[in-house]
C-alpha cells in the first residue's frame, strides 16, 4: 500500500469501490496490489493480532509481521497530516 494521496476523481473512486466489492481479486489486479498484502493490512487495521491474521489467512506469523511493518496505518496518516500543518 502506498502513502500517496489518491489522485482519482470521485467517479473513478466509485468505480474502484464497486469493483473491490464485486471482485476483490480483480480489484487488486487492477490496482496493482498484492491481494494477500492488502488483506493483511485491512485485518491489522481492524485490530486483529498477528496470530489472528496468520490463522485467518493461513500464512506464517513472520510473513504477517513483515507485511504489517509496511502497512500504511491511521497513526501514519495522522502524523503526516500534522507535519504538513506545521
């Protein structure tokens, strides 16, 4: 996942959201993201532990840890916004 702000217009965002809901695999391919990495980041953002995510997605805990270290989190966004306000 990337830390850049989306440059899509509202109509494109709606199309992307509809695609994500209808076919997650197709959305990931279209967006150029790894499906497993995106799922891990989504689950971590929901508050699941590394072990819970590992069991849910049937991947090793170390793999989950490596992916979550690169996830864009809410706290990252807040600290970025604070820096831009300064």
